[in-house]
C-alpha cells in the first residue's frame, strides 16, 4: 500500500477515498434548488415574454420574493383538508389572501 497525498491508503487494485463534508444548513446544498433559486429560473423563463410585450418589470429580487410568498401562501391553503374548506375560518383566510 502506498500513502496518498490525502492520507488515504491506496492499493494497486483498489483506490479507496473518503469524503468528509460538513452538513450544510444552506438550502440547495444537497443538489436541490432553494425556493429563491427556483423562482430565479421561472423569472428567466418569463422575462422574454415581458420584454417582447414591453411590460416593465420590477427588480429580480423583489419579483423572486413575491413569488416565494405566493408559493408559501398557496401551500398553506393546500394544507387545509377538503372537509374544512367551506368553514368560516377558511373563508376568512381566503378573503385575507385576496386582499
């Protein structure tokens, strides 16, 4: 066995390596996109249509934050069970979101 520069052992037929990566609390560290990164992608897909129609756009940061807020609000509403969707409380939540 020969010592490698990384301190791991290598044999002539097999090379073994260990990867020590600290667990990252940052979203998207495991390969998945964070919500903000995903909205940036959506914004890049929408931008050509807005430019073609000469529609002014808000800043990227503001647009992305607004989309994240809308997705979060939508997921909150989707968590409400179908049996409770016609209750007064749910109606108030819907009314609150629409204003």
